[in-house]
């Protein structure tokens, strides 16, 4: 792939760190990233690459700037706090980019000023456009400054919808600080409060601020692999730790007896409850707690856990969590991570404490970026 054809601003924008490599080379680079960390411990499987490495993001964040009387959209560069102007990011979907272009026109027409992060003036801080790849539905979240008043919101929503019929949700939020996020105090000015996507034959709701894997095609690859490695039987009881909105646990649920999903963020657990309801799942127990505390409770109750699925944040698992996990002694541990440095640290600990590393599998969830997701399978050695 020619650099220029794929994106005219890839050199300026910090979003794609591997923009100078074609996709085959990116996969080789990532395979090597996995190998560097794991090849002394186990044979490394061939990385699972993406069938379509572009236009994969189900969530796009735009910032806006007024330049020479026109409003233009761009991508915020957190490192140097600047904006790279582009209306055609190749990682976003075409529809997301088209919505951003319409927003530029409408902001001008409705005299809505983009927020200037340096000066602290203006109304719209950023806009998040989320898309369901299954239904095509779009959600537009317009994040406004805390004190600003959004003019003629119903007319604005109507004008936006007229151009993009698959927008099913338009939400205004507010945010105080000079940082970019999804904002607070959501007000739905058109449609529903959430959109729904489908992964591995289950439906998942996505609210304006939910955590949801950003590449739905590769999420299906990742979760299917994790479930395959867990090699579940009808008798298995599964612990799904760091469960977010309950995705992995629910995908496991038809293949096992029971799942205990534990997640710290109450909003994610709320979405998980809704996901459980819409999929009519009965054998998943959703627990809102710190995994570290919860696993201690399981241990004290002498709970029998056959399989543990772990998907922690970048910091990995705490030593205390891993100690309790070893005492709980599941036969299989499937550990999914977006940070192989902490993952390999935790894997080494588990190897020292009675486990064998059987499978190491990279998955490319984020083509054109330097990030690599990795799944490992550990099995308990007989005492
Ligand atoms: N498995 C989910 C989410 C993974 S992201 C998915 O694939 O969609 C990691 C999750 O761990 C986040 O939802 C975060 O809120 C949660 N988390 C972070 N620290 C935690 C802790 N100490 N105990 C429980 N959950 C935690």
C-alpha cells in the first residue's frame, strides 16, 4: 500500500505509528513483538491478522477548528496538544468521516463555535461517532463546554439526521476540564440512548461512554480464540475477571455450566446486566467488585473454578490477585492482554507457581498502530 494513497496526513498524525509499513510488514513486526517477549517460554503461534486492516474503528473522535471562516474537522494529538486537520481518517469508517464533514457545515450554519483547548473558549469540545458494524446504526455524541448553551438542538438534530439516515442516537454531553472525553450529564436530543452491535452471535449495547472493543471484526477473532483455548465443557465453572460489559463471559456461557464475571466499573456492570437480559442468559453472575477482593472471597468460600479468563487493563494483574488465583487453582487460565510487558511478567509468576504455558497467540486488533493484543493459555501442572 502506498503511503499517500492510504492517508495524506499519516506523517503528521500520531494515530498510525506503523504508517510506513505495508500490512504484511506490520504483521511481521507485531509477530516479532510477541516473539521477543515469549519465545523463551513457549512456541509462538502465527499472529491472527485482520482481513480488512482499514476503516475498522467503531468509535471515532473528532475535534473541530475554525480556519479562514470555515469549520474543519481533525484528530487531536495528545502528545503536543495540536489538531491534525483531516476529514478522511483511514481507520474510521466512511460514514463516521461523512458525519464529521456534515457537522463542519452545520456548526457554521448554526453558529456553533469549536472549543479552543488552549484559550478555553467556544462550545463544542469534541464529537464521538460510534457505529454498530452489525446494524450500521450511528451514535453521535457532541461534547460541549460546561457553561455553553447548544442552540436549537432539535433543528440541529433534524438537519444532521436528514443527511445521515442511519443515525439512531444523538446525545449532548457536557465537560468541565480542558481534556477530551465523552463528557457527563448526557441528554438524548434524538433517538435512543444506545446502539447495539453483535459479536459472536450475541447482542451488546453500547452507551455513549461504554467500554467496547474498537475493532469489531477482530474482536470476534479475539473472543473466539479465547473461548477455543479455554476448551470448555458443560461441567466447567468459569471466572471472567476484568469483564467490562460481560462480553467474554457471555460468549463462553453456552459452552459451560456457570460464569462469574467481575468488574470494577459500575457503569460497565450496568451495561452487562442489560446485555445479559437482551440475550436471555441465565448462567452468568455479574459482580461489581475489585477482582482482587472478589477472588479472595471465592477462595475463602472454597469455590471450585475450573477455568479463569483474565482481561486486565494495561497494568496487568496485581501480585495479590495472582497469589489468590494460584490458590484457587483453576485447571486452565486464558489471559488476554493489550500490554505484553505486564502479561509476560504475570505469566512468569504463574509458571513459578504451578502452571505451564501452552499457547501464545498474537491478534492484530489495531492495524497501522504499534499495539498488539496477545492471548496465552496456561494449564495447571499436576501436583
Ligand atoms: N473483558 C472486557 C473488558 C476488558 S478492559 C472486554 O473485552 O470488553 C479491562 C476492564 O477491567 C475494564 O472494564 C476495567 O474497568 C476493569 N478493571 C480494572 N481494574 C479492575 C479491578 N481491579 N477489578 C475489576 N475490574 C477492573
